[in-house]
């Protein structure tokens, strides 16, 4: 796991509530909406995302074993709000480090190895934005 779980907890309670206010329109960010696989509850997370054509790619800074990743993989889909538009993503799949880095902008490509990010999640646009 690239980043410590303690940082994830701090993000959940302190940073995410603030980030939710801008993530739906700020470049490089989105609000990801998914349903909990056990609770059935709807969750909304501010995340970094990078667009490559009709594919959105997430750098998994906390690894692939986080709840949100497990939830979207179990559902096979999720929705995101990106630059004030809503997208439904399907065909969710993990990318290896080389392929994932290929979708990242240069500054991000230089930064991610420093925090040991090697896992990526990609999803294709299923429906056009609303």
C-alpha cells in the first residue's frame, strides 16, 4: 500500500468534506458515486481522475484493496461528476503500472513513483454526459 491508512482516515474526516465542494468542477478531480456492496448505502468521494479519450483513469494511491475500489469492482460500474458533467463508467479494469502511467499527465507521471503508486483503475464512458 503506497500511502499509510492513517492518512486515509484523515482524508475521510477532514479533507474530503472540503474537497467535495470543488471536486465536481476542478480540473483533475471528480466526485465518484458508488453503492456499498454490503450496506447498500450510496457513497460520494472526491478523487483525482485523469481523462484519456472516453476512458477515465484513477491512480490508486492507497492501493486496490480500499473499500471504494472493491465496491465499484463488485458492482462493475460507478458514476462520476467531472467538470460539472455526469458520466456512467463501466468496463472497470485494473491497469499495470506502465499502462496506467501512460494515461497520466507528465507532472503526475513524475510524482506517482515517489509515493510508490503502481496500481491504476480505468473505466470507460458508458453514457454521454448530462
